[in-house]
């Protein structure tokens, strides 16, 4: 049973990590058009989830977890809008360095990874149920 519980624990850690990743991506998408409120203000900066490995002391299984978030060092987008409150002297407004197409692709990838981990959980559950049924006979 410890192999089965290890598989379930690893899949569960993947579910938690992908859920955290989707939250970061959702925050990026929600702030894709945020700007500052004063001239030259720094807009929202895209966040990148960082993953790490942790080892379960009981089973020795290597599990994934989100260890933190890092700011994207990419350039901010610029838009000419001299009437905007965050416009600088040249009329340029700095926009977040968030590309919604990239974020959408990242979200789809996270969703697929989540579904794969969920399939592992469902398969392990089905195997355990079948084993219990066989043992009852």
C-alpha cells in the first residue's frame, strides 16, 4: 500500500502545484492592462511561478511544490496616450510586461498537467477499489 499512497501523494502535490500556478497566471491576466496612476509609474510586473522538489520523509517520494514567485525582468510595453494620468513627458504610458497569449498558453499547459495528475488519482482510486473488491471474495 505504501507504493499506492506514494503515487497518490505525488499526484496530490502536482495538483496543488498546478493550482498555485493557475492562480499566478490568473493574476497576470487580470493585471495585463493595469497602469500606474502617476507619470512614469511602474505598472504591474508579470509574475513567474518557481517550482521546487520536496521529499516526503515517510515514503521517500519526491514531490513538487511551488516554492515562490519571481518577477519577470522583461521590458514593459509602451503606448502613446498623452492624456493618461501615468503618461510621462513624451506622452508614453508604461504597460505591464504581460502577454495574454503567452499567459493563455501557460494556463492551458497548467490545466493539462492538472488533468494528468487528476487521472493518476482516479486510476489509483480505481485500483484500490478493485483490490478491496477482490479481497472481499
